[in-house]
C-alpha cells in the first residue's frame, strides 16, 4: 500500500469525512494528504494510542473541525479530478478531430 497499490481505506476516509490515523510514512506516500486531514501516529504509538490521546487532548469542536477539513479536501480532490479529466478529453479530441467534442 506504500508502493504498488492504493489503499481503499484512504479513499473511504475522504468520502466519509473521517480522518485517518496516519503514520508519517503514509503521509509521505499519499502526498495529497497532510496533517490537516489526518491524526498523526507517532513512531512510538499504535492506532489505539492515537485514539486515546485524541480523546484526552482534543475537544469535540477540534475533532469536528478535522472532519470538516477532510470533507473539504475530498471536494478539492474531486474538483481537481474533474478538471484533469476535462483536460484529457480536450487533448484526445484535439488529436482525433473525427471525435465529436460537443
């Protein structure tokens, strides 16, 4: 999941608006994610350590704000994907004038 495959968990997190517990390695691999949309798992922590730490250190409002950040990131990624797809269609129709680009 770090080199050859995409994790469905990452996509599900974005779709659901639920921040991942993410290691630094995961952040380095999925470069469209950053600390604003995940809960960072430090080297000496497992996932449950992070969840427990968040329960003690973060308010409900802070956790909700992180969820909102994940939702915004999803919307931005979707919009970027639509723009990229549009660009590919324009390029394909320019190369193939026999295709109807309407």
